[in-house]
């Protein structure tokens, strides 16, 4: 995920293909085709692909999590996307990948060769429309992330990040008020364009202000959803 208000969809909440619909057709058919692909398992910290690798496959996350990141010239890492079960990565790559994709934990994916995907689209035009819709949602999510990182305060960025995970829980039929953080403080910092110290300090401030409870550093219980939403949208004073 301001001096300006955030969009209604919280940033850093990557749209999933599961249950999504664009126009008059259902993208579940597209998701089913991807599920039927070759299954691969990646250990934590291993890479699905590196920046510059040939873009040969599209990957659907079955379990685990993946960070998509780029390395800055000065050695810093910027996470540009986080993928969760049901998400698809590699859709928008041209001939080569423009970023690295690394498994955060043990991750299972189903992958379909790009050539096979193109053939499926030629055979079934509705899949082409679904693909277009998925790419459009990815582009919107990327624009939201760019706006948030460029204009939001640290408190607003972290609030938007938590709300994104909350909304993902709701879509998956899980408790939107209880979040198990899928990544470390360092990863969150690289995702939000902050330092690890700032992320930790902001979590502490959220807890002190009664917005969240935090257990063992990974289990977040949202105590005041309204206040957290107002903070993410720039409608509430930032936490010090």
C-alpha cells in the first residue's frame, strides 16, 4: 500500500484469479488450466527465476509465498510484488523476466509453458479475455503500490499493507481480523520502501495506540479496523 487518499483496494494486496470475474466471463476457467500444469516445489530462499532469465513459463502458487524483487545499483533490494496461494506470476513478462522471484517458504507451484498458454488462448478466446483482465488487475495493483511508496508516510504504508492481508483473508473465508505475517520485518521493509527499524517502530506504535495486538512478532490481531482504515487512507493522524 498519504497525503492523498489510497485507492479503495489496499495496495500490496495482489488480486488473485480465484473467483474473479471480468466482464461477462469467469476467470476460474483460466485458473483451472494453470492448476493442471507441471507441479514444482521450491525450498525457502530458492528462486523460481532470476532477472534476465528467459520467460518460458507462467507460475500459479499452490502453497507457500513468493517475493518478486529487484536489486538496486547500490545493493538494496526492492520487493515489487508478493504472491500468495492462488496468485499467478510471470504473466506480464516479455522475452525475459524483469525481476527475480524467490520462495519465501517452501512453495509449490503449477507452471504452464508460455507457448502452451498462447496456444490455449488461440483455441479459446475467453481465456484471452481472462488473461487481459488478469494483466489489467496486475497493472492497477502495481500503480497502487507505486503511489503508496511514493506518497505515503510509514504509518500509512504499513496500515495499507495490513489491510491488504486482511482483505485477502476475507476473500479466502478466513478471519480478516487475525493475520499471520507471511514475511519478516526486513521483507516488509523492502516491500514498503522503509527501513527494518522503521517497520518495527511503527508496529510498536500501532500496538501502543490500540490499533493492533501483536503476538510472537508474527500474529497480528486488528483491534480497531476503522481507525486502521482511516490511517491507510490519510484520514487519520499518522502514528508517531
